[in-house]
C-alpha cells in the first residue's frame, strides 16, 4: 500500500492580496518567515534594536525607489523626559501599499541618540491574519533588508 505524503497545514486567513502582490510572494512563502515559536496571537507593532554604524541618510538611500522614505523629527516620551517629550530624528520607510511603517531611530537600550545603535519599530494599519502575517512581514523585512545594510547584533524586544 502506498504511503501518503503528510498534509501541508492549510493557512487560514491571508496577508491580503495587495500585501502579497507588493512583496511579490505567495501566502505560503510569507508564512515561511514566521518563526516556529512565534505566539499565535496577533500584534500591530513590533520592535528590535540593532548595531549599525551608518547614518540615517545612508539607511534612507538603501530604501529609496523601492519604498516611500522620509526623515523627520518625532517626539518620544522616555520615563525621564520632560512632559513635552524629546525630539528624535526618525527615518520612516513605507511600502507602496502603506500597510505598515518601518521606523529607524538611534537608541541603545533605553538611551536615545546612541550613535551606532538603532531601534527599528514596525507598526501595521491592520492586525494581520490569524496565522500572524504581520509578524511574518516584520521577520521578512529583518531577514532581507537588515543584512545588506550591515546590521549586526539584532536584539528582538517585542514583548
């Protein structure tokens, strides 16, 4: 009697046709970026810190043409900051579909403005699919975009 091949788990939900078209991949290919130990619940924001010696302008040049890119000051509110917050130069990178925003700013641990270390924060407009498509999009971005920039010591901080 022939042995049946194991069934591939059926993905429920989808990152959405526009997101998949923007990434140029299928649902299953995006799903492959999801870590095996990723929580099953959905998130709209992810963040990590990484070491990278390049200035924001060099990082922006890496993304120009493929993404909408802007550098501007944004307010951050660390615990010891004045009530009005502190101004931090931030690079924002948006895919053509604007379904998420990737923000880079200098930070090491809790110290803003720490040259050579960045925090990457990714925020999504929607909560993603049941299987965690937002997390997969985030992990794919880290895997594909950070190495060519020369990023090292990527430390996941998403709680």
